[in-house]
C-alpha cells in the first residue's frame, strides 16, 4: 500500500519558479485552498448532527452537496436522499441541500407538515435575497448560470415570472424584456470568473443601465480555488481536480486549467486516474472542488507517490478562514439534547 510518509513541504508562489528550473523531477503540487468550503462543512455537519440528535432516518432533498463519496457516507449513517418531497413521509424530518430550494418547495413542505432543517449555504441565500429585492422593485431579472443546476432552479423560483436564465452569449443576444431600463442580473455562485465576466460585459452592452448585486455572487470558495489553479497551472504538465461530475465548481477548475493550455481531468477518486495521463508528465498539480473531502485528495497523492512522484509540495496561494454558523433548528436541537 502506498502511504504519504511525510507532510507535504510548504512552498510559496515565489518558489514555483525555482521548481520550474528543475522540470525533470517528478513532483506533486498540492494547491491550497482546495476542497471543502464553509458551506459544505456546514451542510455535512447539519446532516451528521441531525442524525446524532434525532436518529435515523433523516430525509435529505437532493444530494446534500455534489459529491458521491460524501453522499454515500451519509447514506450509510442513515440519511435517505430523495429527489422530491413527495418521497418523504408526512410529518417526517427533511433537510434542504446546500444548493437551496425555491419558495414552491418550502410551501410544499409546509403543506405536508414536514419538519424542515435548512442547510442552504448562506452565500446562496444571499443571491435569493437579491432576487426577491430586485423583483419587488419591478426589475426583470437575468440569472447567469446553468439552468439544470439545483441552485439556479431555487434562485429562479424566487421570482419565476420575471427571471430568465442565460448561459451563453447567444442567449444574452436573444433576451427580450418589457423595459430595457429596468433590468438586473445575478449569477450562480459557482461559475467560472472568466465566463461570468464576459457574460456580464455582454449584458451591460445590451442593457447599459442594467443593475447587478452589490458584491459579486460568485462565492469566495469558487473564486479562491480558481485563482489557485490560475497561479499554478502554467508550471504544471497536468492538473487533477478531485470532484464529482455534477459538481459545478469542480468542472470550472478543469476548464480554468485547460484555458491555460494545461491538460486537466476531473476525478471522483484516485481509481479514476488513467496511468496513460502521466506519460511524459513531471509536475502534477492536484486540487479539489468545494464539495470533495480531503481523504480523497490524500488517496490521489498516495497514488501519485506510488507512481514515482516523490516530491510533494503544498502551494498556498492565499489563506482561507471562512466559517458559517449552524441554522437555528440545529442549534436548538443541540441545546435541548439530553446531557450524557
Ligand atoms: S461553493 Fe460557495 S456557494 Fe457553494 S456551498 Fe461552498 S461557499 Fe456556499
């Protein structure tokens, strides 16, 4: 069995050039920040605490976060993942995923007497609040994002009659609104920074007086992981992104790397690595999407060490210290749990 025999050696961005001077050494650059964001930590904690406090089964609407390993692990502990609320018995306890839900889902839960625990990421809630505010003020809303993504469904659901979702420049071109002077845009939290930039530029060109959010909707975790890849990919021969296929922010990391002409693959686990990808490759950068746990990154590094990539350096591109509090339903549950 391959094991990491020592902690990765820290390396600053400035030191990367030194490494590039010795390109023949087989090495791993472990990007930081990577993996779990504050919203995912919170959502996973909520399910675990709910299971501990209330006991199984606990129903979860949709995948709590988009990662197969995390979902399977929680399912083994007693969480039951469902697609829609009609699969949840009346009166049972249900958790909303980190991606959020529309008001229609909330109304459905209320009508069926479900006990709801909301694990929506606070940064997704921020976008919902903006959608409500703009809609109340009479704006037509343009939501930049992927329309099959649960987060987009939830945000659009806040003001479905006035919201149009766009994901391409052609769709921006084709937009028709009642009053071009009264338009606002929002974005999905996990878009590529570059893609969002050109989409917003196109929207500003089409609607010069368009309003936007006070602070960008792309979240800090999505931005930081992309910036880390941008800083390191040019000096790597391959970028491996640990994350599931339906993880939006993980897919964006692969795109960022490929846009910099560095080959990149999205892998759920180390088992998905095709050894042929390593042919002629000396430096492998490894990162992870915001829903991928560190244990899977460790497996990937161990696999690479077993393939001769002996030097492992952790490159911290920026510090990241964000934490979110738990929702009141969970705080109350913890407070009223019997002391042992
Ligand atoms: S990726 Fe961003 S928006 Fe999504 S859960 Fe993490 S912090 Fe929240």
